[in-house]
């Protein structure tokens, strides 16, 4: 997981962190199947994320939009998070992929999108956030460490998926990041408006 490249997109129903339109900062929306193609193009042109099939992104928007987010700035796609609750551990939301457009890097958008999904009604009862990160992905590791630190959460790192599970012999092992317990102030029902940092 890491930042990725820039892609255009518009959504007349986008909302900001406090649930309304914002003039200059990012706005957040629940992704749908119609966002899948744009996210697929964003991932492919960025060159830093592992691309999946276009169908996978369409399907994720259709089935997991309630626990995911698309961010926009000035009417253009600035980032996304694909996430879902683990079926056998519903107190945990798993971040499958996160990307930020090159033009929006350095603004804290990654952390803002993580905060946004934790305030979704579909994440009610979530106490932990998990993701897998390769050892060489310093940007994603820094994002999750920084997010945990700013929210006052524990950050645990353990073995995730061994490299032998992947068909590409160059694929690194994936380390499992676990953040939590999530403070009550961060959970669904609390005001998600917070400075982008």
C-alpha cells in the first residue's frame, strides 16, 4: 500500500469530513461500482500500487463501499481506501488498498481517509484496524505508524502472508499491521471533523 498517481473524477453527492461540501479541503464519499474504473486507472498510472483487475475495483465499490472511501479535491479524485470488516472478526476493519494522488500527497489525506472510514455506520463496533504492508513499503508503514500515534492507539506488527503464497517470486512477504483498540472518540457516532494532519 502506498501513494499513487493522479486521476480525474467528479461526484455531485460528495461530502466533506463534517458531512457537507467543502470549498478547498478534501471531500469524502462512499464509493460505488461506478467509481471502479477510475480507481483502476489511478492505480495503473501511479506505478506504486499492485494493480488488480478492473472487475475487482468495480466489485469492491459495489459490495464494500460502506466501509471504503473515495476522496476528492476540487472535484477530482485525490485518493481512495478499499476496506472491509473481517467476517470472522467483525470488530476489525481490514484496509486492502490505499492510494493518494501525487498532487495531493503531503497533506495528510491518507490519515484523513482512515479516520473517515472509522466514522462510517458500517464500522459501528469496530475496535481494530488491520492492513498488510511489505517491508520495503516505507511510505505505507509510516502512514500506519503515524496514524496509530496520533490517535493514541497501539501499533503491532507481526507476520502476515509469506512470500511463497504469491506466484511472483519477487513478491515480498506481507507484514500484518494491527492498530487498536480504537478510542471511543474515533468511532462511529462521534464528530469526524478533524484537521488534516
